[in-house]
């Protein structure tokens, strides 16, 4: 591999690592918000005496569990993608100084990292759908319970 191609490949890996970092940051924020919502519902459930309100709280809590699991999975996948991209960069660098050809490892780890990203993104779309269903259910509950005359 010539120097220009190596430099371009290294820059590509740096951009992919940076993109994963941004995705990790935003997904972590989403997870923190969902955990805070869960804790808020749990605190509210401890003091609520109205059965209908308690039912609504428990319904919301049941829907939060899958969201948390999805976000945890996505974060793990983004970290795995970063690891693959870092390994790809390492293999490219080592390949320049040792006589053994590491092309298969380089291509393999880069490919795995690139394949992880769309799968994780699809899981984020699914999580967003859970979020919207939960919000619409809560809005319907409020409309039914507190209808204006």
C-alpha cells in the first residue's frame, strides 16, 4: 500500500471512530433520560394511591424495560464498532513494519465495524418507535382522564 492510500485509509478510520463517538454520546444521553423517566415512575408509584393512575404507571414501566435493553445493546454495538475500527487502524500500521501480510485482518475488522453501524442504527429506530408509542399512550390516558368539559 502506498503512503497516500495508507493516509486516506487512516483518515477514514478516524472519521468512523469519531462518528461512533458521537453516536455513543447521543445514545448515552437517551439512555440516561430513559433511566431518569423510569426512576420518576418508580418514585411516583411508591406514593400513588389511585388504582387507575397506578395501572398507567405500571404500563409505562413495562414499556421502558425494552427501551433500556435496546439502548444498552446499541451502546455495546457502537463500542464494538469503535474497537473494530481501532483494530483496523492498528493492523494497517503494523502491516507497514512487519513482513507478514495483515490484509485479511485489516479488511475483516473494518468490514465488521462497518456492518455493525447500520444494525445499531436500526435498533435506535426501533427504540424510537417504542418511545413514540409510549408517549401517545400517555397522551391518550391524560385525554381520557382529564377531559375538558
